[in-house]
């Protein structure tokens, strides 16, 4: 039996009756546990923390061997980017291929950030697929339309019915790559799904800023990247399960 059961969502809450009986939990549900922790069942199922809530272990600057000395900090169990403090993008020291990634985030009013994957560091620039993290109402990039709004595959595919919470409130997100299939989830709802190499994705690429990027839309082992867009953003409960 698959040890991670799907969540049932009712009025925005995760219904865990069956999962509780069987001793399982939803990937994004913390229940009464402290943030940045795993249950014993999650650990047995292959989940691992990418952020322990107290240190920057497992992360480094993009294109660098060490973690930035400014810009990013651990603050009350969050990986926090200080606005306009520099630091640059940060990436995991490990790479992944097929995976389920979950993370909590909150953005400051007018803020912009993102979680990127399918990143080739050898290219020299952090170009890849981006799960958009942004204040849809106040940041000017979001005014370009839904392809640049929360949970979009940035500049390529818009989210459908994204139940986004406003700046200052905590959102729960999920990215799944299984074979060629990719999904973006937001607060328990799948809002983007696409297939790598498909005609639909190639058409979206051609209409985007990535049309000249040869690797965009292809699959390879990737780190996970948190974007420094000079704005204030917080991340926690960053967890991954290889598939």
C-alpha cells in the first residue's frame, strides 16, 4: 500500500479520518506537530527535511560553495529573506529527479519570490521552471496576467482556481515531478499540471521569455532554488520525498 494517502479537502480543511485510522498524514498537514519536523511514518515513507528550522545546512548560494553571508537568515523557524539585503538565490546542495516537494511560505505586501526547479547551474544563470510566489494584488509583475501570478509555471502556464492567501498569511505549496508529469498545488488544490516535452508545453514555451532556452522544458537532476527577488519572503516546512 502507498504510505502517503491523498488529502480530502472540505471547506479548505484537510479531512484526515481515514489517514488517522491508518496512521498516515497528508504531506502538507502538520497537525499538532512543530514546524520543520517529520513524523515517524513520514520518515519511513522517504520524506526528508530540506530545512531544519534552525540552520542553513543543506543550502548554498547559486553558483557558490557557501551560504550567503547576508540577505538570508533563519528567523523563528523560517528561512527568511531580508528585503533589499542581497544574498542572491539559494539552492539545495542535493539534486533530485522524480520527487514530491512541499513547503510553506508567506510574502510581504508587494513582494515577489519563487521556487525554481529543473535548474542547470552550469548554465551560469538561474533559469528554469518556477513556481511563482508573489503578492498578486500589489506587485507589478503580477499585473501582466495569470501566467505571472501565484502558483503559475512562471510566464508559461497560469494556475486554475488558485486559492491563494494574502500577504502575511501562510500558504502551503506542493510540486510533484513523476516521469514527464508535473503538478503545482496550492493550499490543497492542484492548480497547474503539464507534461514535459508535450506540444502544449512547447507552445507555452514559444510564447514565453524562455523560448530560446534549450533546456527549458526538459528533465534532468535538479537542485531546488529559492529566489532572491530583493523582497521579503519566508519559507519553512521545506520537505521532499523522492519518487
